[in-house]
C-alpha cells in the first residue's frame, strides 16, 4: 500500500508514529471481561490528551478535520469509529465541549492536555472554550505543544509565556500542587529540535515534558512522556528513563492507550494497527505503565492517549455502533463484556477503574 502525503498537521504525528513503530512488533492481545468500576473522583495525576481541532458548518462555518482522507461528513468521517455525538464541533458550548468534560470526570481524569498549534492557531482560539468548559466541570487544562512550522526551543519559551499571560489567570489553567504550582507543557515530537537549553528560562513556571526516552535528549526538560500506544503495547524497557527522572526530580509520565488504527484518515498507510481486543489491550498497557521501570513504585503521572484522537482510533470518548452512511465503522461492542448503550462508555468507566488503582498505589507509597 502507498501512503498519501497531502495531509495537514496530523501527518507529522503519523509520520513519527510510523517511524517509531517500524522497529516494534504489533501485540496480539487476548480479550478481557473484567467488570467496569464506578468513578471514584478525579485524579490530578491522570492526564489525557484532548483535541479541540474539530469543526462543523453549524458552529465553525465549515467542516474541520472530519473530512480528512477526502471523506464527506456527516455520514463519512476520517475515523474507523463513529462518535456518539456525531461529527461535532469543538467550539460547541453547551454542546460537545461540556459533554466532553462530564465524560472526562466520569473517567476520573483530572487534567486534559489540549492540543495546541501555536499562537493564533485554530486550537489557540478554542482555548477559552476548553478552559471555560473544564472549569465548569472542576477540571484543569495543560498544553500539548505540537510541531507547528518553525517550532524550536526559543519559540516554545515564547509560547509558554504567551499561554501564561493569556490564560494563566483562568481557574482551569493547570497548576500542579506537588510541583510548585507549575503548569505542564507536553512537547510532541521533541526530537525535532536538538538544543532545548532555552527551556531553563521558564523553569519557575513550567514542567516541560519531552516525548522520548532517549536519555541524551531529555536533560533540559522537566519530565518525560511517550505518547505512542503501539510502543507501550510492546513493553519497552523504561527502567533507565524512570530512574533518570527520579534521580533528578523530573516527572515520569508514561503514556498508554486502548488501541490504534488510522486506515480511514490515512488511506493506504503502512502504520501498524493495535487491536483493542475488547479492552484487554488497554488493561495490559495500564498494568505495564504502572509497574515498568519504576523500581517497585508507580510513575508520577500517567498520560492517556487519548480522549478524542478519532483519526488514530486511540479515543476513549464514547463511540456508537449505530452509524449512518455506507461505510463500516468499528465500535466498542463487547468491550469488558458490555453491549448496546453500555458499551459506548466502556472505556470511560474502565479508565476510572485504573485511575482509582493508580491513586491507591500513590497513597500506599506515601506511607
């Protein structure tokens, strides 16, 4: 198969994932039937990647992101799954944005990491909507600084100052009480820049997270995450990076996700897929992230890929088996033994189960 090359923004994400996945095998996971847990509150240590880049004619004036892959919403969308809300608009309040925050609370995830493509970008214009909706639900917003054109360490420093100046007063702006009230900034594909030493200019206000576990490339950062659910499924050796972070007071926030498939968003791609196996894959990744390379302890944070990256099929946002049009869509039917409407929220509730276990492990570590 051949890969299309005319995709904006999200192509860089997939190009990175394809390259990193090329050296790993795809996990063949079994099925899981564990019962879902009820939410037990939210955790400020459970961070989840959130995408405010979707648009619709009703709110935005045109479709945005849903038509990727030359598809025609609302029947045909650039995802192998179909959202319960349909192809929504990220700026829709009190519609999709507020519903998302209620679902994030249900999942127990206290910090959403909002995709951000630079000053004045569409995602930047969505930031007030995301912050207001999060505040109404008692959640916090951190930032996922994406590889926009011209991004380097100097521009990221300017971005952090900009985000702090424009949104730092907002009640939903992330402040981590265990790390001096600083906000988290995740840098997707941080390997694109070699010299990150300018980041020390914002050490007092920011925990800047590198997306790599290459020890030679993380020394100027405040922490490390991994993003790639395919890599986590293959159980990489994180022993050294976890120890490196612990020794230097850096945040270790391994990433995990329920699966991966981007065939509809990137027709003809060669990226491996990661089957959800009715939830077993998600469980295995949680188990690994909470134990691997942590010297018998638990990571500082976990970062979940994702709430609503529909293009890559990593979302835990509710999906439906009742879909329009002629395309076939996957669903969560059978996940954790659930069917019908109960299956739609299976991954939200399973996330709450794991977040509760994560918080319990942190509580045991304190005593």
